[in-house]
C-alpha cells in the first residue's frame, strides 16, 4: 500500500530471526547483539536501562569496559536496524528502547503465535530463543531461564501471550515516530540547554561511523552528569537531516548552545574537531581539535570524552556568567543571581568574595532549596574559610551547608566534593577521600574533585599518590580558575619528596598564575633554602612580603597536615634565611589573605 509504514518482524520462538520491512533477513552477527534485541523485545515497554543491560550481558567485566562494550554493540546494531527515517533502536542517556510500534514480535501477539505450526500448547519452554547461550554470563542465563519458565507457565494455561497490553499493529497502521520540534520544549527552568549533534564521519571510512556516533553519544551521557546544564536527549538532537544548519537545530530544540563535531584522519591517527556555537546569534564561541590515537585495544574514547566534557563545562560556565552580568538587576531571577555571584567568586578577591556571598544569600532567600544556589554558597564559604584560616567551628558550618546541597541534588558531584573538602580540613582523610571518589563517580570530568583528592594525599604524607590525581585535574581543565592550586599541590608533592628543582618550578608556575598565593611562595622559599640557594631564597622571601605584607608563620598552623612534621619542615626552611629572622614573622597580621 502506498505510504504504508514498514514493519519489521522478530521471531524469538525457535531460532532468532529478524526480517526487514521488505522481508529481507537482517543478520545480527553478535550473540550479545541478538540477546540485547530479545531482552528489549520481551520487556514490558520494550526498554531497559543501560546499567541493566551491562549487568546481564557484560557482568563479568569492569564497569568501564562494560560501558564501552555496550556502546560498541549499540552502535553496530543501530547501523543495521535504523533505516532511513525509521529508528527501530532508540538509545537515550540512561535507557535503550526497541520501538515496538515498528516491529512485530511473535510472543507479543496472540495471532502471530497461534499461526506457528503446532500451536502454543505444543511449544516447550526451552524453544524460546533456541540455541542461544553466552558462556560465563550468569545474568544472561538467569534472564533466559526466567523467560522460558514464564512462557512454559503460559503454555500450561493455554495462553501464549506474555502481555495483553502490547498487541502488534498491522503493517498498514504502524505509526512512524516523529520528533515534534515546532516549539521549543519547556522544562529547562530558565536554564540554557545544550544540544550535542551527531558527529560527522569525514574520514572516508564507514568503519569509523561507530566512533563518530559513539563519541557524540558518550559525550551526551557525560555532560548529563553536569547538573546545572540541561542536555537535549539524543533521540531529539540526532533526529534532524544531516545537512540541517546546527544553529537552526538549536533554535528548534530550544537549546542556546549547540555542539557539532567532525571525525577526520590525520597522518597516524584520527582527529575529532568540536565546535560550540550560540544558536541565538550563530556565533562560534569555542573550537578545539582532539587527537584520537590507536592503541592495542582500538580507539579509546573514555579519556577524550572526559576532557571534552570538562572543557565544555568551563566554556559554557563562562558564557553564562557573562550573560547574567549583562542583565539588569531588577529583571534577574534566581539563576541569574547565582551566575552573577559565580562571576564575582571566580575573581578570587576579598571584595568580590563578599559580593558573591551576598548574591548567593539573596538567591537562597528567593529559593531556599535551589541546588545551584546551595552549591555556590558552599563554594563561597569554603573560599572565605581558606582565606581567613577559619576555626573548626566555621568549617563545621560548611559541612552543614554542603549536606544541604547534597540533599537538594544527591546526583551532583560538587556537593559531595565540597563536603569532602570540609572533612579534609577537619583532618578526617578517609571520610574526605570517600566523598571525593563519590563526586568523581558522579561526574568524572569534575577537575577540582580530582585535584582535592590529590591534595588529600599530600596532607596525609603520601605525595607519590597525589601526582596522578593532580595531573588528571590539569588535563581536564588546563585553563581552570583554580589552576594555581593544582600546580601548587604539584609543587608540594615534589617538595615532600625532596625534589627541589621540580618543587621550585611548579611553585613559580603557580605564582605566575596567582602572585599572592602565599602557600606557593612558602614552598618555593623552603625548597630554595634546602637546595642551598640562599640568595635566591632571600629574594623569594622579599617577594612574599611585598605581595603579602601581613604574612606570618602562623599561616602555616592552619594547613591540615595529619603529621605536623611537614608544617615544621616548611617553617624550618623559612627560618634558615638570615635576611628575615623567623621571629619577625611570628606576629599575626591585621587582615586575612586574599
């Protein structure tokens, strides 16, 4: 019939068989691919979460490997099942779904099952998904036993239907799903959303289609963990023809920001280029190229996706701060007030810190349960506590505020990270590390969480364990406003290991980023002193006192080392400088460092 919708046909009773709209057989070469289709076809709504599928089909692998295996399998299946405008397999952020409107599944339709020779009452339970086994995957075997047992019970009652709520429609009445983008979707709570488009494979090799699509799909998953940034679902952002203008897609989806990418071959590797645009004016606000090298395990996207997600968060964060600042104060809502406060907080001055605290308090007065306002208020308090070397009681206040942020949104890694910082300052390293690791688990691209985890190892006297985490933070966010802190912790790790030149080099880098960072000054002075560079140490001490005239050795008392010998070690390095006797530095200054 003209304009009739296509109908796929799936047989699970007996050998697995999948037929296309024209009756052609669709080969599924992977046993796990066929099992994945069967699992979706027998689910009540035709869908399962990614975690459930990973557990059933790749339960013997590590979580990272299982995610990668599922991603590759889905990419392969989509290339076989999704044809033209018909999307049989739908892969969203957390859920994978088989479009039951487009496929006739034998065990979901009484009419189809009864047409099988022998009839349903003659079918043995073992004939479901005949001949399929996956060695070593207990989750799959358990699922298969449950399905065959359920089918057997229905056969005994003379009822071959697994459900009466999902009868398959005839080929002439199947509906083709259409994404309605005529109006921007509601529900962003005045937040600026991001649409990640399907990356284009321009390498000339169709084999790389799975890399291009896998990169964009994984990026959507990773960005969705950034709780303040709404990300359009794949089923919407991938639904447009390939030649559609990215900015037009953003406007039709209601997404201010649009990311599109391209995959190309280089001399010895693949390159992914990413462009971020503001769909409201068409301007490209950020672009970057990433090299994807081939290893023995193939192309690994995990590291690249983490880095890309972190960079995107920083760029959109900055863009939103500037947009909020341009609004009139009398028209600003809670979100705009928070973003304006973030701009002041990131300037890292005492005056701006006070303005930020006032703005966050104003936002919380308007919405006491706003997760973003609570998180930013905790950030602001943390900065104030560090700058003022606050007593333990005030750190406990930070703990309470961080817990409120966690309760407001338990899936936001930043709340857990801030609670961990408070625990670290209270000299409770095990609790702190558990919170940092939980934060990283929720958002692997959260650079500051990696950095403070490294810092916690320094404070515990385990500098060799700090390097990996600090390097990860630097890689994820090379232009971070907190980069001076990352580099300063690297300097401290080298100092603790007695590697003076490396400590001095990293301390100088930190000071180049933030000249008033007294901790980096102290590390540099002590490293110079211990390496015998007394004259340079005297010059460095003069630089410290010029930038921090109120500096005293009492500053060091606040640093929460578990073993105070490291504090004494730093003090000793300062005391060995004849130009500035240590007693000249023992009186507390009149103002807090900024």
